[in-house]
C-alpha cells in the first residue's frame, strides 16, 4: 500500500500518521529514537507491507506487468490501490476525504522535527503538490509513477506503469476489492492485540 492507505490506517492519530509515513524512511529494529505512538505507526506500516506483499490478490495481478516493469509491479499496484481507495473513500471511511487529508498534513507538519531529515523534504514536497489528494484522479497515478521513474535507472520502467495500469484497471480494481477488506480485518486484529 502507498501513503494514502497508510494514512488511512493511522485512524487520525497524529503520531501513528507520522509513524506510518516514517515506515519507508526508517530502517532497522531500533526505534528508540521515536515516541511510542510513532514506533507503533512504523511497526504497523511494516506489518501492512508484509501482509500486502504476500496476499494472493496482490500477487495475482503481477503477471499483468511484463518485464522490465514486472519487477516493479508492486510499486505500480501500491500507487493504483491508493487511487482505488481514494475513489471509494466513502465506502471505507466516515471521515470527509479532504478534511482527513488536511488532518494528515497537519499531523505531519506538527511532527516534522520527529522525522528523519531526508523524510522532511519529501513531506514538504508531498504537501505542496497535494500528493494524497491527487490520488482521487487517475492523473495522480500517472504523475506519481512519472516522478518515481525519474529517481534512478532501476525505476525508469515506471514511466510506462500508468499506461499498463490503465489498460488493466478492471483487473486491478477487482484485486483491490478482494484485498482491501482483508487488509482492514488484519489491521483491526493488530489494533485489538495492541
């Protein structure tokens, strides 16, 4: 899952929002530099990613992406799934989409000093370009994948990711519809166990 889904699973808790975003920027098991709430968000981010990467519905769409894009199929799928969540937000949340995005942005800005330095610049960029809000339009998927493709030679195939995703949107949507309720149930169990 990408940033919108991780923000969704923080359930409005500011520190867990920050932790969910830190999950892609913090390495290792020593999280002692972070508050308990941020640690919980980081751990949840990692558990969500592990669950996602092994799920049959996610693995089932991998063959839609031919080499060299196949090795990056998970990245494309994560971005597309955020789009699927954004367009069906009201089916999964009783919070207003735009207000929740503002709440997420406010939490990130309020806790910016708690983040790794390289994450701080990304957060500024994400808020300035309204990346989370852009998920509600497929054009946001295209922009995200284009930006990622420019990061390195390894990511260059992502430049074609949106075209392939759009051609297979029905299968990707079906995959999301099968997967996301099971991810929600999994996260609910994690929250109960905490």
